[in-house]
C-alpha cells in the first residue's frame, strides 16, 4: 500500500506530528500520532481499527477516539461539524464557537451547572432535516483544564482525570452535577466567543451579521483541512443556509474569571429569548439539576 497524501492537522495533547494518510488508492485512511498511536479507517467510515503507542493504555487510545478521530469519522460520513460546544434550552440548542482557548467548554460547563443539558463539547455535529439543522448528541462529559475546574469547584482536583498522566479533567453529565442532552434538537442560535476584554462593559454581546457569522464558521468547522475545493464550496453553502435560519451573536467575555457567571447569565437570557420565539411552552427559570 502506498501513501497518497499526508497533512498536519489539529493538535491533541500538544502533538504536532498527527498526520492523516490515504492508502490503497484511497480505500483506507491511516491516522497517526507522534506517540505511536494510530487508527486505520475505511473510506466509508464504517470500520475502524486502532492501537495505542508503546507504553500507552486503552484509556489513552480512547482519548484520541472520542476527539479528533470521531470528528474525522463524522466528516467522512458527510456531516458538517462545528468546532463548538452546544447546550439545550427547552428543546432547542445553542452553539458556542470560537478560537482555541476562547472558553467554549468552560462556558458550556457553567451553563450545565446552571441546569441546562449539555449536548456536546468540542465536536458539534449538524444534521440537516428539511429546513432545520439538528445538533446531534456527543458524549456525556465536558473536558476542562485545571484552571477552569479550580474556578468552578474551588479546587483543581475536584473532578476526575480524563486519563492518568494528563492534567485535563472531565465533568460527568450524569445528573449529579450537570445533565446530558441525549437527543437531537434544532439549532436556534450561535454565539461567537470573541477575545476577552479588561473592561467594565464585559461581558457583553452584540448582533453578528449572517455574513460575518458564515466567515467565522468557515474557519471553525472541524477538520476543515480535510475538504477538497468542491467539498469546501458545498460546506460554504450549508453554512450560509444555516446562518439564515438561526440568530447570530458575538459575545465579548471579561478577562476577570469572576465574571464567568455573568457571561453565563447573558448567554442564558439571550438563548431563552430566542427559544421563546418558537412557540414553545411558557419559559421559567433554569431547571434544577436532577
């Protein structure tokens, strides 16, 4: 078997050597990491083989599987995937997207702790059904860096490690602290998390034009390097259609982590307003955790 192409892709665990290669005239993909972990996937993304690198465990393998590898599989199956987290409000979803480090996961976790079910984190898969875009559920957890855990729970060790030897931790969406949204729901709004500001006016939000939103989303689709020119054009059409059917906002967070609850309240109030326009049952306050 010979390799047809090789490209660097998004990083996980600081690994800058992650590559994707095509083999056997495009029948298979080989996803390889610098630590020796690799996955072999058929063209239709129906069969997957994986092996961990030397000295790594099955849990290490799963870290890769539920992140970039699953994102790759979803893209191969023709789904548009945003590099975003999604939360549900009374049966409708909002997506939080932005550059790496913008706070997508932390904001989703904060909203989850306020009682709103979290649909997905990092990989937000969209399924178009007639004139609606549905968000598909991901995994029942939110991955967080220690500083976020420390702020949310007053201790960096308050949540379990994702895997031994890595500092990142996870909030389990099992109903004890936060809940999981386990069914597809329509997407009603997108929130671009912009750069943080050291300002008394932050956090705040502003309307985002559909044109701006499309341009930002094009840069924030998952593994967009994978697409050929025809696929990029098709995805642009999908995103344009998506932005014409949802409300778009830019959110400017504060550099002060103490204002994170205010950020969550701001997003919550806008989400409830958007959801209230869809003739759903009368809205109250955030549901209590179950």
